[in-house]
C-alpha cells in the first residue's frame, strides 16, 4: 500500500508534497476506529488514533446508516 501511495504522490506538484498523510478507518458493528499517520520516507509516524462506540441506529444490516 505504501508503494501505491508513493506512486500517486510522486505525480503531484512539489507544493502539494509538503505533508503526506494516511488515514486508516475501521467501521465495525460496535466501534469505529481511526488512525492517522504521516509518511516519513519508508516509515509511518502515527500522529493520531481514535475510537468511538456506535449507537444501535448507526448500522443497519451491516451498512452505515
């Protein structure tokens, strides 16, 4: 996945490359979890994580409602 991101960002103008971020999102039936990371060469620096409990009305038959 990091190689795909580098391939896409290599085509961006230099002014757009100042801060490359990746967001991971896990939407489960009980919790929503997120992770934000900054790309530093071949490594990722995690700069934020979060988790929130979903209400019963947030998911309907496995789909976000």
